[in-house]
């Protein structure tokens, strides 16, 4: 099982339990949890037509084996992707959801956050991603909004794609070509730079404040 793999979330009652637990944990520290995750998003239908039968089966089998809450939730609304991000990239984790790549910035922290996903599951839709597309990554404390600024195809030994970048970023990785029998020889890499971060800070006496951090126009253009 290669490092650059992961799996997508779809409308299944067992899966929604995990996402709702994540949403509930946010509500403990936020007055308005819907600012990170909309309630109606839990019921949106995910298009599974791109999924392979093998990937769907592997995901369903993982539900009974892995119950822990995700580190974050990854969203690409243009592709109807809402996938939980778990720690690690072992086979079970990647069948259950997307995987945070150890050694990269942890979700919610500053740096380059590396996340892996399956090319025959949720990340297959990345074949149609374009510069400027929006990616959201929500943790229990913040939501980062990123804009895709670079797409590249590399070989598996090119770990430089996960190194820190000039701006806080998220890097999505999956195997390539998307439709390939056997072990795919290359990796499809999507880089996206942070454009806005909404931080939820719990204050004394249970009150909360929300501050939106916008990167300057100068930084965005560099």
C-alpha cells in the first residue's frame, strides 16, 4: 500500500456518525459551529460514479474496524467531496478516509499539510481540478480556505512536493494515471495556498469570538 492513497466519504449512516462527532466537538468550542461545517452538508449526496467497486467495498469494510474521530474534514465543494482526514497512512486508515502524511504540518498548524487520497475513490475527481479551485480544511479549532496554485505530476521518490512552501499550504497527493491497471507509476500533486483562516477562540465564561485572518493582497499575488 503506497503512501499516496486515501478514501472518500459518501452518504452512509455509519460514516455520518464520525462526521457528526466531529461537528459536535466543534460546537463545544464555538458559538456558531455552522461557520465551519454547514449542517445541511451532512445530508448532501456524494457522486460515487467515479469510484471503483473495489474501493467502495474496502471503505465499507473499514467502517466496522475504525471508529476514532478524524483530525479534520476536507471539502472540495465543486466535486461534492467531504472526506474525514485521519492520522497516518496505513491501509486501514486510508480505506476509512483520507490520510494525513506524518512529517508534514498537522491540520490546523502553519506549514505545508500533506493529505493522501485514493485515485479510484474520492480523489479521482481531482483529474478535473483547476488552478484557482477552492479547498477547505476544517479542524475543531479553525477552518482554512485554500486556493489551488500549482498542479504537477511526479515520481514517487519526489518527496520534495511535501516540503514547506513560501505560504501556508495544503498538498493533496494521489496515484497517477487515474485509470491504470496495477500500481500507478506516478503521483498527481495538487498544491493550494492559504487565502483565509477562520479561527474559533473560546474565551472566559463560555463566550467565543471569531476572527478571520486574511492574507494580504501582496502575499496572494506573489
